[in-house]
C-alpha cells in the first residue's frame, strides 16, 4: 500500500471537483465518502443529490476562514491531499475497511489524532476499487496548524502495519534515500511535449552520465553546460560555488520562463556537498613499483581495481564509498562499450543508482583507485578489445553481487533489490561480451589428451566445482585458455586457484565462462623470464671492491612445462 502525500494546495473546491468528477480519462466510478471527521450531517455529493461540492468545500474550509479573519496574513497552503493505493494483486477492500485505513492514515500524519476533538477537518473519497483520496484542511478547530514535519515517514510506517493487519502485499520500509516520484503534472507535461522522460528524470540521467568525466563540482557543471544542459550556479561574494540548479531546454512554466531544478530535488545524492565529497578526492601517495606494475589500459586497470573491491570490510564508510564509485564505473563502461552492449549496461547503471546511496555515510577517499579507473575509461579514446571487455563485465557482475550482499547484511532492502535488478542486466551484458571470444577459442580447442591433463588440473585446483566446470558447454573454450596460459609460462592449477579465490563459483550460472574471463585477464602477460630478470638485476648492481661481478644466481624453480611436455614427464 502506497500513500503519496502531495504538495500543499490552496483550492479545496477545485480538488473536490477532480475527486467527484469523471477523471481525466473517465476512470472515476461512483465517487463517494467512506470516512471523514464528522460523517453525521456531512454533505456527500456522491450519495445526496441535494449536496453540492461548494457546500462540502465550505464545510471543510470553515476553520481556515475563521483563522484568516482573525489574522492579517491569510493561509494559502491549507489543502492536504494524500492518495492511498493498494497493490494490483491485493483483494478488493470494502468501504468500511477503506474508512478504517483512512482514519489510521490521518492519525499517523497528525492531521486528526485519535481522541482529538479539535483536530483538522478531513474526508476520504473513493472513486475506484483500488484506492481512496484523503483531503484535509490544515487548520485545527482551535486555530493552530498541525505538526506535519516527518509525516511522510510516519504515514509510510503506518502503511507497512496496515499491510500486515489486512493481509495485503508487504512493501519495504522507506529510508529517505529514494528519488522523488514524478508528479501527475510532470508526467502529463512530458506526454504533451512528446518526451519519453519527465524533466527531472532526464536531468538525472545527464548528471550521472557526466560524473565519471569530472574531478570537481566546477568541472561537472562545465561538462553539463557543454552538453547543452542549462546550469544556474549559486555563488557567494567570493565567487565560491554554494549551490546549483539545472534546467532542460524547452521546459518552461506558464509564463514562458525556464524551469530549473536544484540537484537535491532531482536525487538525494546529487546535492552540491555530496557531489563535492564524491568527486574531489586526493590521490594517495603511490609507490614507484606500483606505477611500474600498473595495467597498460584503463579497462585492465578497472578490472584490477575491482579485484581489490572488498565490500565486507569492517568499515562501512569504505564499503559504501566503493559501492558509489562502482555505480560511476558502470556508467562509464556503458558509455564506452560496443553498441551491442550499451542498452543492457545502461539499464544496469540506472537500476544500480539506488544502491549507490544509503543512510551509511561514504568515505569517498577510500575508493580513489576505483574512481581513477572510472575517469580513465570515461576519457579513453577507444573502446576495449574483446578479452578486456569480457574480463571487466565479469568483474562488474561479481562486484555488484558483493554490493547486494553487503546491503542485504546491513538491512538496506531497497538498495539490495536495486543491485539485484542490475545483476540481471549485467549478466546479459557479460554473456554477450564473451560470446565472440568463445567461438574463436572453441575452434582452437586442444587435443583430447591435453584436455584430460587440464581436466586433472581443474579437479586438483577446485575439486568442489570440478564437475560443474567440466560439464559446462564452455569447457572446451576454457581448456584453450588454460593451454594458452601454460604456453605463456603460467601454471594452470595456480591460475584456477587464484580465479576461484577472487570469485566464488557457487552462485555462478556457468562457472567455465566465469573462469575464462578471469584467467584471460590474469594470464594476459607472459611469466617473467627468470634468467633475463637476473641479468637485469646484475646490470643495476654496483661492482664489488674487487671489480668482479658476483656469482651467477642459481635457479631453484622453473616454470611448469606445457601440457604436451608434461605428458613426457609422466
């Protein structure tokens, strides 16, 4: 059950005309009262042909007129409107049940607390099977105004209890992190202008798409302006940015003036302070060895950053920071991925947006590496090659699974659900990214004897998942990847152990596919030649006092030979 409190209005008679009228598409049937502050003697135009809407409006507005006559400044925001709707699959509620529900709603909102004879005047009108409208005038009989601050939370909590008491569909509690739903006026305006999205939805998508490209709030606003978004910054006397609002070209009010929306009214995480904290992080000091070992492409860099993404850390502020940065990485990947994958990746990004914000504060400095990888992808001139794209999408699937588990463990039900929806889109994208490579790998499948040896490696490295891997249709392609890695000096059983350590396979639909993407990433560089490395080290060492080089290093280990050579050793 959803109770959606509307912005305060000023025209009681006008709202009554809508509630008792035919509706915009003749959808209103048999409008009538089911509850009110004093049903005895209440004029009901739906049941009494002599009653009029003007009479009913006059009856509801009486305390407002009295207060306005006593005080100089009239009240103009006195109309409280709250539609209450049941889920489509819920049973049909009777008029008496809807009346009881209405009384509980106005009690929770502090419109009419139980037993308060001086409460606000209100009515509940039913004109459809699945919902009612509650209308109240927010001046009490004693002339005071009700305490409506926080009423949305209180009403939402009461709806959760009503669902339980009446056996209705159970929804999750709100946590004040959801974006505002489009209003009827916004939706009708978008329909009238031929827009697929309302202005706030359209602006939210554009801001989120710009975030991966910016390192500060100023850069973000400049990027939006370059994308033909109308930007109205608010600055202090020193020129410092204090706030901002954005507008959609062509979105005008009745006076033909441009409409601007503050970032916080578009989504809770798009306020200026939150954007600054998210974007303006500083790079930690980096060891020279880390710079030398950094992946050469932003796609591999992002996959490596995801490998270090631990959302089960004890510090929740770090976990939330990584999840927020993960959403930005999804956005950047969707922008740069091949056309055939963009629709699924964009859908995943949009679904995951709710997971990026929770009641847990984020320490964005902790996710600097992931954010750097995101900006590098956003600024990349070219897209990824096939194996890099497959590795990154597979890593994104696992990272979002971890995010969903963390949110679920913390009781963030809305965020966990959002991550679950994103996983479905990401899995489709990951499958599509890997499919071309599978065809090529299967054409180079090793001989049967080599596959048997590699199968033994699988049974040794991951015995608990070996049968699922070996019966996976993608096993021949995985055998090719393992053979290629071994030819490059890697040890297949070690690669398998490392891959399963980073991504457990129990929840994987197709474990061989998961391992292909992971092992192609970790084995993309050949194993270091030990003799060549020893020679390099000697060349950088200072000569001993005698002027002679030291003894030639003794190698105690050697790379495991390829499977073909291992047969001869058996």
